[in-house]
């Protein structure tokens, strides 16, 4: 909305998204650099370049830590990915079952309320875990 300031939490979310974009760029650039036959740049140099390019493109400063990029290259997940995958109430396949249940009730003409939906989700959570 125009003229309305963003909350501190929203600003942090947007900054984290910007950082994730820059980290992804650094990972891709490092992988393309490693495919070359001649002498390659170091990971630190690539991270510095990505930071400078990103600031030149967007005007927003972003920090791309070489150790974070190194961990991601080794297969580690970001904290946001971890939270989404491991700490979610429902696994993706369980969430799919809930959606199918809602659609089936809709096809049959029964409206689904919050209470019924919560009962179904709780039943899935109890059976799984």
C-alpha cells in the first residue's frame, strides 16, 4: 500500500529473500566457474563479485558470506528450508490429502468449516505421529 511503512518483521523477511537470491547467484556462478578448464576464481572472490553486482543492479546492499555458500554447496539447507520441511505441522503428502479432502467435500456440496478442517488435520497428525 502506498504511504504505509513496512513492519520491522516484513523488512527482515524481504532482506532475507534478497540475501537468498544473492546466495543462489553465488552458488550458480561458482559452479560455472568450476567447470572451466583454466584457473578459477576463489569462492571469496565470487561472493564479493556477486555482492557488488547485486548492489549495482538493485541498489540494495546484501551480504554473501563465503562460508554460507560453501555449506550450501556441500548440501546443507537454509534455515527457512529446514523449518519448512522439518518443523511443519504436515508433511507435503499429508497436506495434499487435506486438500483432496476439502475438494471432495466441495464436490459433494458440503461446506467445510474451520472446525471440521481442524478435526481432519488433527486426525492425520494423530495417525502419523
